[in-house]
């Protein structure tokens, strides 16, 4: 069966003290994603009797009021036709790892047993799932305890988030952002769970506490029959899910006709089929059997010499941001941009690469779109769980047009002509030097110096990333593999810009 790919951030944590921001969060999700499993965060740092700050639950009366508010809000959003699921983060005693618990309906209550096995028992007769995250931290200290894993209750896990990658302990996407919880270990990583015989899928999800759906913190893709809650839940419990670290790489992966997350009988001549559509140039495709890369299929070097002429399809990323140094200009926290894109050809798709509130895409036609963007030179909220110190915002545009044509970009009233041949050749950087010259003159009467740092380091910039043709971001693979020698097969896709996609495995049933 052909499924739709639906996207979401499956780890958005909103805290008690800011729960009234839920409508703003939902609005952001509805702009960027197809559905939303929301995970309420009922914890805070309180002062112990000793004076030490320790994390614990808020008073039960307070978080019950929040839960009732979330229930009413979720009912409202569902009534408007948007699939939202209620959920909360469960941490227990920290000995089994952190899990986000989600419910199919909006009738359940939050429970707080100290151990994972008791959590499973509490919800054994309920349509509920508990999804572990940041698994590769130390066991007993908020890392995953594979000895208590229940594959029915936890049908998939977070392989990547803002914390980094929990896939293994020797991969390149390290878990060093939240240094107080690290370092990661190999004992609790995702691969150890499969090696213990567990059958679960994988997603990526943000662990976002300042804004949902932060670009680069991970997204979850679900293969669903439709966007109804029933069909999305069916995809959940059957592990038809996968994860991406940043860009929305589309995967269609089957083995002997079954989709990822499913099981299939062993076969010496199993037929693997894979169709990939990336957002940037694909670097390589890895076929992984029992956590061993058994084949690495290069895509780099397969398309670069293909002649491009006439009408072509291509993608490029627009980034807006950078700007004045906050140490020098502490009052300049953000900037609002207004722009539009126009093509003489056809605007095929637009991918939103957003990390903060204040973004909008509107008036989209077959040949143009308008947008409003807000960029920050600091985290959006100042929270330690927020995005990095400098965030850019933008889009990935897919266009079909003649290679000798051009794209018109208008930003804050200034028109920029982007010749398609030029942006296919290399990236372009547009510094707003006139603006910063006026700023430096007005604030410091500073007009000349023997080097350009004061202007360059403080100016806003527009980056047109190098465009890539369709041959670069699409690839199909059909091959036979012997599944009698392994228990599961999955694929991992790497783009040249570092973005990754992890499929859920297809599991092999032995005779």
C-alpha cells in the first residue's frame, strides 16, 4: 500500500509556568507540521531543604489544572480538524530512562510511578505509547534501561534529538549539547536494544522547550493512510515511522514488498526497493544489517557531470540572519524581514526551515510566494534548552525552469536577481553593509578603519546556498540481499550538508 508521509515534532515540551503559551505553540505547529503529539513537561527545579536545586514534579493540583486545560485545548483543535495528541513526559526515578507518554484519545490521566514496568502496567488497557528519548546517556542516570523495555508500549524510540544521536557511541553526531547529562555511552544506545532482540522503530524529535519544530533538532515522519488520528495511531503501533536530523528527506523503503517497521520471512534473494528524495544533494546511502553497514552506495560523483540544459528542476536554500554582535549592540535582539520569491517557471515545493516564532509563508502560487521572517542573534526565549546562540531562518525552494532563466528575490524592498546557472555553480552571500555602516556611524560616529571587521561582523546577511539539480537529490535503489543471515535491515541516508535520515528496520522472521 502507498502511504502518505506526514511530518511532526514529536517532542515539544511546554512547562507549567508557561502553559498559557500552548495556543502559540499550536499555531507554530499548524504552520509547519501535519499533526502534533504534544508532551507536557510537569517538572521544575525546586529548592531542597538543603538549599540545593533539584528537579521534581510541580504540585499535583497545579499540573492537574494544566492537564485539564490541555485536554480542553486538544478537544478544540481536534474539532477544527487538526490531529493533535495529548501527552506528557515521564521520568520516574531516572533508572529506566525518560519517556514521553502519548494517548490516542483525550480522556486519560497522567500517572507518575517511579519505574517503567509500573508505567506499562498502569496503561496496559489503554491506547497509550511511551517513547524513550536521549537513550544513550548512562543507565540509571536517565539513559535507557533495555532490560525493562516493552516493545508494545514503546514501539519506537528517538534515535536523534537536540541532545544528539543515540544510535551508537561511535557515530559523528555526538551528544555534547547538554553536557551536564553526558557523555553518551554504548551500553544504552539504540543499537544495543536491537542486539538484545527488541523490535522497535526509530524517529527523530526535537526535545524542544522554547519553540516547537526547531530546524536541525530532528523531525518525525509517519507513513499513514491519511491524516486522521486513527490512521496516525495505526502507523505508530506498527512502527511505520522514521527520523531525520534536519531536512525533510522523503523515504520509500520496502523489503519483499513490506514497509519499514514490518516483519518479513527470511529470503536469500530478498528484494530491497528504496526511493529517496532529499532536500539537498545526497551523499550516500547505507544498507545496514544487524547494525553493520553491509553496503555503502555513493551518490556523490554519480550526477555532477550530467549536462544541464533547457528546463531543469532544482532546489536551493535561502537563509536570513546573522547581524550585530550583542556584546556591542545588546538592544538589537532580533530583526523582521519581509520578502517574496518569483520565478518565470514553476514553484514546485517550499520546505520551511524555522527555529523560532515569528515566521509566516503566504500567498503561495505556482510562480511566487510572500514571506515574513524574524531572526534572532540569541535564543528565542533565553532558555538553556533553546536553539543555538545564532539562528537563521529560511526556506528550501524547489523550482522548475530553464537553466538560462533567473529567480527574483525581493527582501525588504530590494530586488536580487539570482541567475540559475550562477546558483547552481556556487553559493552567494549578500551582506547588508549599507545598513551596518549607518548603524556604526549613528551609534559611534565610526566611519573608517584599516580592516573591515567592524562592518562585516555586525552586518545582517542573506545566504543563497548552492542549488542542486534533481539528479542530485533523488535516487532509487533496487537490489537483492540475503536476509537469512540477519535479523533486521534498515537504511541510513546522508546528505552532503550533513543532514541524515534513519529508517525504521524491517525485521526478519526466521523459518
